[in-house]
C-alpha cells in the first residue's frame, strides 16, 4: 500500500478514531439517536478535520511552537463557526438538531489530536487525506450507531417509519426507549470495539 | 526546531487573529439574511401549526399571510400597545411588531417589575376568527414553548403546539406528540366568571374536565413545567380578556368601527 492510501484508509479500520484511538466519544454518544444528525455531524467533522489539517500543515513551518496550541485552536474555531453559519443558513432543521454539538466540534478530540499528531509534521496533501480519513472513520461508526439507535429506538430510518410499514407493532413489537439514551450508545461502541478486536488480532493488547 | 523571537510571536498572533476576525465577520454578514429568514419562517410554521395548518417551512410566509390578519401586543393592563396589519404589511399603531417580540425579554422585564408587552396573533380560518397566544416556560432541562389557539369566544382552545429545546426523548419530549396535544382541544382557559384558570397538566386528569389534561407518565417535571407555563403566561392576558369582554358588552350602541384593533371584536360585537 502506498503511503498516501495508508494514511487515508488507516483511520477507516485499523486506526479508527473512535474504536481504536478512542477519540470523539462524547459527540458520538450525543448525536447518534437518529441517523440524519449522525450523518450531518460526520460530514461536518470531516470537513473541519480535513480543512484544519490542511491549513495547519500549510502553516506548520511558520507556527512558533510555543503558541502552536493557540494557533490550532483559532484555526479550528474559525472553521467550526463557518460550518455552523453555513448549516444555519442552508440546512436549518439539521443545525437546530445539532445545536450545541456543532460548537462541540472544537472540543472534539479528533480535531486537535490529528493536528498535533499529524498535521504539524506532514505535508499538506497527506495531512488533508489523513483528515478526511479520520473524519470518515469517525463517520462510519456514527452511521452504524445512528442507524441502529434510530431503528430500534424510534422504529424509523432517516425519518421513514420502517417498523410501522413492516407491521411490527401489530405483532406486539415495541420501540426500546433505552436505545435512545446515551448509555446505550456507549454500550454499542463497546460492542463495536469488541467485534473489531476479536476479528483483528493486531489490535489486541498483549 | 526553529527558534522564534518574541516579536515574531506577537506579530504572528496579531495577524492571525485579525485575518480570522475579518473572515468570520464577512461570512456572518453574508449569511445573516438567510439565517434570519429561516428563524422567522419556522416561527410562522409553528403559529400555523397551532391553527392546524401543516406546511413546509418554505410555504409558511405565504400561508401565514393567508390565515393571519393582525398582530397585537398588549401589556398586562390589557392595553393594546401596538398593532400590525399582516395583509398591508405595515404598523397601524405603535412601533414594535408582535412577531419580533422576544418573549424571554418581556418575561424578564415583567419579573423585574417593569412593564412587558406580550404578543397576540389574530387569525381567520374557515370564516372563524380567533387568536394565538405564544407562551414560554421552563421544562426539566431547558425552555419549553407553546402556541395556544383560542376560538372566537377567546376561551376555548382550538389548537395547540408544543416545542422544547432539550427535554428527555421518550419522556418529557413527548409533549410534542399528537397524543399529548390532542386532549387540549376543546378545553377552556377561563372559568365561568371570566378568570384565567388555565389548563392544568396533571395525573389522572378527568377527560371531561374543562381545565385539565393528562400528564406524561415519566415526564412529570416537564408536565409540571408546561402546566406552570400555561398558568403564568395566560394570566398575563387576564386584563386583555376582561377589556374585550367589557368592550363586547358595551358595544351594543358604539360603532364597532371605533375598535380597529382586532377584527375579532367587531364580529363578537355584532353577535351580541
């Protein structure tokens, strides 16, 4: 595998930000009660990580090490505010649902984590790929959680009442309220980590 | 690692911050109109929902113009502070449009002993007139809102919507469901003497009771919040309701044209 594709594909599985790096758990619990906000959050984070990685990487030789965290923060916050403004103008419903979580992208450990670990000492193109890869890796987990929680918690997928259409309620099926609550998301993340590690021996700690 | 002088660090951070500030202000100003339009359309959508007109957010402004006639603001003494004609798109009286009133600000004013002004939206639907009163209160985790539509007797609820910011899904958040809202229809907010008694949200409510509806099991705190919100906010209109009644009673000989504020009263007057 070439270096670039490794940088890009790594975070999707072997180096997944949520299940392996254990970053960004907070927002992952918060926005996955339904599929739609999960997807929007995943896309917003991908955009922010990719762009902030790119920008910081371009600036990396000019940034004085002593104030690098502040510089990173300024860049990330600026991008997050931009994303928030655009969401508010063009997809208002979604921005309302995400409300405070958009602001929380700033504190999403993935963003700062990738900036410190990668963008500060890699070339721009690579850094951007790393950002997109990490954003998508985060997104994959979010989508899995969102789909599961919406289907079993509210009986719908992307707002479509699947369970009702299948006639599940008529045969005594009921939505599980616990799935909507944050603790269940944490349990599900645990299950995903478990499945991934039992399949991929490399990830198992000795 | 390169060494940077203090001077470089200062200049670097100053330039960075300045660039970011300019960029953000430009974007914020560019998108402002669109964002505000979204918020306004949503408010219209929710007012329309209170009178049982469901629509997409984009259609809300047109339908709002179709169904709503006048926006009034009244103070707690029942005086009409301002009037805005929706069809003519202009202020008839006063200078603050009811639609632009921030309920939270007015409630705080009132709490601090100053005079707040509160909005009323007059509508005509299927040839019948009525008003919508917006309310705002506290749920368990954050604010809860509602729009109550009253029929032309200014007493009977003909429609209602609830919304919230952060109530628990599956429990308190159930206030937005049809199951919770439907029982409100046909309830009354005034007692026989015309005093605002509101509608209580409580356990084991009597379905035949005019002033109570069933609470949400597991959502007691939110239900209590809704109950308190309705009681507090509707009571602010007590003087307005009284004044309308007196007007209606006196109106036998006075021309209805002397009361341009809300078509509603003209109609009531001719009925008396």
